């Protein structure tokens, strides 16, 4: 059976570069782009409420999602790696 150590795969693709340097914070630029897209979408969908309120809703939802994702990323990753064949 083939067993792959994903830690080595990540090291191969990153090779000690930007992802290693930034640690968990390399996700921030992606989260910022998602925040902008969701804020624009909420402002368009919730036309009846003020745009500022829709943007704050997008900000709070993304902040909560990001923090929960940081908290759960390592335990979920460990389960995935431990259960791989």
C-alpha cells in the first residue's frame, strides 16, 4: 500500500518559501478578498438595509469564520493525515 506523508508534500511544493515564512497567516490575503466579495454581494442583496450594516455583517461573519478555521485547522488536518491509507 502507498502511504504519503503530506508534511513532506507541503515542504516539496513550498520548499521553505512564503508559506513557511508566514505560518498560518498566509491565509489572510485570501480572507481579505473573500471579505470584499461578500461585502459587495451583501450590499447588493440587502438593498433595503444600509450598506454599512451589510458590510459590517460581512466583516463579522468572515472574522468569526477565519478564527474558527484557524482553531480547527490543525486538529482536522491531523485527522486527515492519520486516516490516510
